[in-house]
């Protein structure tokens, strides 16, 4: 099993009952949405502007997230192109009343650096 990351999560949330599926664990759609938010946060900070998700790949859901779990979304830029970034996201759950942690999911997102004109711009380019 992977080791708990040694850097701060991009975002952290508490899994709520409204996000549960009919089986009582958290719906993977909610996890994927939060993962996209974490990827977007890291990408936007890197390119200093808008960075929408254009692709998602390689998802693996390895442990169920339960209602009440604290969920941490660790995001890191894995690669950059001229206008795009690949951001890997690991999701870790911590049981509500304890210290036990477990990796719950992993996935990768591609985001594009966008200018004010709505067109792709270089990741390291000037703000427009």
C-alpha cells in the first residue's frame, strides 16, 4: 500500500450523508468531482489563471469512503506541456473517530491553461 503523502492536501472535506450512494458509502461521482477540484486548484496556481479539466484517466477506487470520514485530496503536477498540465490526485480517508487512514482512490487529470480570451495559453506565459 502507498504511504500517506508528506505534503499538504489541495483540499480536505468531510463525507456527508447527502453524498452517499444507495449502498451507504460515498458515491464515486462525488469523489471524482472533488478530485477535479483539487487538480484544478493546483493547476490554476501553477499557470496563474483558469485551468479547466479536459480529460480524466486512470481512476482506481481502492477503499470505500464512509459517511463522516475526513477525506484528503492530494494533488501534484506530474507533467506539463506547452498549454496543458497533467495532475495526479490521491485520495485518502481517515475514519471519523480514529487515526486510521487508507488510500481510497487515485486518478489523473489533464487541464489546459486558458487566457482571458478563452483560448489556450502557455502554462508559463504572461497573464492575459
